[in-house]
């Protein structure tokens, strides 16, 4: 699935997404990252719960991450986000998120390199 809610730009080299909590986040809405990516957080005080899928449905809380305005991260996505046996790399590449601080919207720009 898409790693953001609004695709802002796509060309032969990159995709840029706007990811906002107010546009919907669901711990059962897993997405798979398949490209190396960078992302920057817009706004202070937000936090995300990060989940991985469990057999038979449902989600397991892996961690809670707190952010500050301007936080930037780079992620290398090995082998298109899959291990040698074809299983998704979780939680690095396959995960879902929801807001750990519902009163503060989480927002990021995600830039994927194709």
C-alpha cells in the first residue's frame, strides 16, 4: 500500500508523499516500503506507535517514537524491503502506525528514491 496519503510529486527518480495523522492512521493499515527514503517531521510534540502484523490478523506494538519539528531520517531499504526468503522486513519496511499523542497531529514529508 501507499506509504502516505497524498502523492505530491512523482517522476522517474522520486516519489514525494504528504503523510498526516488527520487523514487517517490505523494500526491495521500496514504498508510496505520498497524504496530507499528520507523523511522530515513537520511540527513539534508528535509521537507514533509502530506496529507489525501478527499471524491471524491484528497488530503488535513494537515501539513508540517521539519527534520534534525538523527531525530527519534516512532509511536504506534492502532488497526491495524483503529478506532472502521473500518475507517482508518488519518493522523497518513493513509496519503500520497510529498517533501516540492524539492531541498533536503527526505530519511528515516522505521522499522515496526510485
